[in-house]
């Protein structure tokens, strides 16, 4: 599936080909910290199938305890988190953050990983009072 994405300020825009059957929620603690949220949802790209059409993203290289390195791409101006991918030579598959993808409503998670670090309240999300917008008062 072809998708288009952009950061919040519009400095970084891209198009990519993704496998829409490979959408997952990652509850690992690195995703919690780097997204500054309770979990992160990503879709996997086809190998090397991303083209940046305006400015290049900045990359932060995350080093895991295992020594494994992952590049975390984000907009250097507004900070929107865009992807993670491998470091160095070889084909690159991008784990694209679905929040910055314009077709995100069509990307439905099929799998969740690292559920052991997911906060307990997340399983009860639909029991919390919700409003369509911000309520008055
Ligand atoms: Zn931006
Ligand atoms: Zn993760």
C-alpha cells in the first residue's frame, strides 16, 4: 500500500510503500520514553521503499543493552517522531510511526509486543469517561 506522511510543521514529508498487514503496537519501555506516550504503533515498510520529498529527517541512534543500534528518525524542527530503522549498510525496513501517516485510519494493528511493560490502565481504556472534544468547564 502506498502512503504519504508529514511531520506536524511540514518540514519533513515522505511517501512510502508499506505492508498494511504488518501494523503493530509496541509497549516496550524505549517506545514509551521516545514517544513520551503509553505505547507506539508502527507499520513496516517494504525494503528501502521510502522517499523524503522535502527536508531530510534528523536521526538519533539508540543503542540497546545488546549493543544493537537503531536509528530513530524525527523532524529536527518540530520533533515529530517518524520512524525507526537499521544502522549501516544493507536493505532498510522502516518501522513508520502511524501518527504521522495521512492514511493512518486504514492501518489497523494486528499484533502487540512487549505487553509486559504496558500500563494496567490501558486494558481498561474504554471504561474511562470520554468526550468527542474538550468538555466545557
Ligand atoms: Zn516538523
Ligand atoms: Zn518498542
